[in-house]
C-alpha cells in the first residue's frame, strides 16, 4: 500500500483495525457456554493506547503526525463504547465499567491535549495514570476467574496484540519515528517467546494428559502454529531489514487477536 493511499484512507484503516479487534472479541464471547462480560482483548487496546501516549509524550513529532495519530486513537472509542454498553448486562459490571471508562477517558485526553507543551505533558501524564488504572481494573477482572480459565485469558497474548496494534497505528498515522518503529518487531518476537513459554508452563502445571485429549490437540496445535507463522514473518522482515507494512501488520494483528479464540475450545 502506497504512502499516499494510506494517508487518504487513514480513518477507514483505523476503523478497520479496531473493528477487527472488536469483532473477534465479540465472536469469542459468543462461543462461551456461560458468557462473562469480560473483554478478552481489552488489554490489547489499553497497551496500544499507553504506547501511543509514550509517543505523544516523548516522541519528537510534528503537528501533522500528532494530528494523524490523534485521529487514529479516536477510533479506539468504538471498542470501549460497545463493551461499556455490554457491561450493563453483567451481574457484576463494576470492573468492566472501570476498564471501559478508563479506556474512553484516555481517548478523550489524547483528543483534547493542549498545544502548550507544559500543559499538554500534564494532560498526557494524567491520561497515563488513567490508563494504568484501566490496566489495574483489568487485572482485578482476571483475578476473579478460576485458574482453569488462564489459557483463554492469558494476558501475554493481548499484550502482544497491543504492541502490533500500536505499531499499526503509527504506520497508519505515517509516523516518522523510525527508530521506535524498528524496535517493534524485536519486542513482538520477545513477547511471542514469552507467551509460548507461559503456555507451556501452564500445560505442565495443568497436566500434559489434558493437552493430548483429542478435543484439545487441534486447538493447541493451531495456537502454536500461529506463533510459528508470526515468528517467521517477523524473522524474515528482520533479516532482510524490511519495515512492517500496513498489510503485514493487519495480518499479524489478525493472527494475534485470534490467539485467545483457539483457547476457548480447550
């Protein structure tokens, strides 16, 4: 995809990215036998928002780049508004409400950041604190789940997807922070290895005999094959020193946000 076309389709591409995350999250919810109104990918969006805040706070970006990245971050409100509305159907919506309101607040702080540097930095610092509160609320949500649900709600997978979403947001916004963008593939590879290691440890602690059940072999197989596919894509780009394009990042994001999906079948 050319630079000119990505600029022309900035908003549609941004909406497509967050809509894909939302659609997969809702699909995972629909597959649960006893649906719990807990967003599997809420941490994904929070991580992307916090990384965007880091760019706004520390990155040397021109007003044009700042404006484009603000527009990309505005689309995250779609995800939070849908889940906030759905949280009222839960018998215990408190923590889900907190997470959604924190996510929406971060969107607002980014949108309304002042032009004056000192005031803007204070605004962004407040947004970071609110985002941190959202992460804490998400952790509290996960703490209420039984250990058997760990594979499905393993936080490493959404963190990985969040890094991919942050990278995609910067590329869509045509950010010129090439040094930061070049670090993303290495961070993704590290998170892939950590996620695979965490799941392997979980399998050992949970009993390997459960993993060889015929009903589970397919799900675990697809899960780890997805890791290999993502690792291969990242390795090729790193070895050849290619930058991750919008198309490639969409593929990685799709694979990443689908990781919790396969664990629903466990």
